[in-house]
C-alpha cells in the first residue's frame, strides 16, 4: 500500500513538473512571437497579460466550484485511503500540487542521498523472508 502511495505521489509530481515546463515553454514561445511585432517591453506585457488572464479564469473556476460544489443534502462520511485523499488534493488544488512537486524536486536535487534511497525503494522487489 505504501509503495502504491509513493508511486501515485511520484506520478503526480511528474505530471505537475511537466505541466510547469510546458507553461514556461509556451510563455517563451509567445514572447518570441510577440517580440517581432511589439518589441521587448510589449512582448513582456503581452505574456504577463495572458498569464493574468489564465490566473483570473482559474480563480473564477475555483470560486465557482467552491460555492457551487455543495448542494443542500448531507452525504454520509466515507472513509478514503491515503492514495484517494492525495488524488483528490491533486485534482482539487492543482496549483498547490504543482508547488509541492516543485518543492519536492528542489529537495531531491539538494539531497541526492534521499533521491537515491527513494529510487532504490521503488526499484527493489519485495521478497518475503525465507524460512
């Protein structure tokens, strides 16, 4: 169960890191396209405006989900496993998940021993002890 949790966390971190790289690459590409028409200052302003637009839309969607997500009925509490809770957090709060993935990546880069232990834990097969 613990291995499945770690694999889910690693997958979520990889997805968040890939999304962050894609966003930065798109911003650079958009900057280069805009640079030809409006110059450096205008291209920077255009990239900032597009980023602000996306953040605004994401904020509106999050606010709408927070207010419209609950209807009058009370559901009975359901027990969730740790993996299900983590998946719910990643789904409900992608920016928090991206920040956590970034922090985990920085931590792993600064502590290579931890990273090697984590990789070793994923790669080892669990054999039952011989009797």
